[in-house]
């Protein structure tokens, strides 16, 4: 495996996300004492990495909101309901980058527009290149991980319940996590 700094020019190119080897997920607090993790199993994405001039890079990701999974069938149904993601009315979550800049060795800051429930707000993802490798099929793979923290209420995902002891059942602050493998398209 090589890192980006070892072969920057060789990694420049168009990429497509490999959903079978990637995770797009989230973490939020439940009852203000534990963390609940979830992820989306149905998504696609593509982008362009210019390792020599990151400003020329871009990324687009579309997530099927109904593919949310948290390890609890009842909770997953609630996440899909009108209380939270309302997947019947808003089936997709989208991210489209607006700017990419280097933030240090093998690290990028990707600004973009995140759309959830037809509400679009700017967010910034901090992404680290975890390495690159040539897979057994001759494909160049690029690993990226990182994310951002956001307030779910900014996108209208605002359902909550007060607890008898004070506080709320679900935190407003949610950590969006990305751990992705991207395959370089043949030139």
C-alpha cells in the first residue's frame, strides 16, 4: 500500500465509490448517555481527485435514505418515518462539493452542500487519505476516511422526546462518518 504523498500524480483521476467496501454512517447520543451508530447501505458516488491541484477536485454522493440501518428494526422504522428522515417524501440525501483544499499531508477539507429533506446547507468534511493500492483485478483503489459534526435540526430532522430525568432522548449533534474505498476509472 502507498500513501498519497508517495505517488500524488499517479492518483489524479476520476473515481467511483465502491459501496461494497465503504461505509457512510452516523453517531448520535441516545438518552444522553450512550452512542447509537447507524449507516446507509445504498449509496453511490463519484468524484475527481487532482492530487497536484486539489482545488480542481470534486465529489458527489447520493444516499438512499430508506437504506438506513442502526441495528434495531423498530428504530430503523422510526428513522424512516415522517418524524425523522421521512423517506417516502424525501428518498435521497445528497452531497455535492463546492470546494476542495489541502489541509496537510494526505488530508483534505471538502466544502459542499448537503441536502436532507429538501433542505440544503453548507458543510465541510475533513477527509484523510488512508492509502492506495492496486487490487487483484488491476484497479487502483483509494481509501478515505473522515467526516463532520452537524446539528440534525438544521435539516428538519428534529423529532425528540423529553426524558423524565431531564434532557432529551436523541442528541441534536450528530457525527457523520465516512470510510470509503474509491476505484479509479480507467483512462
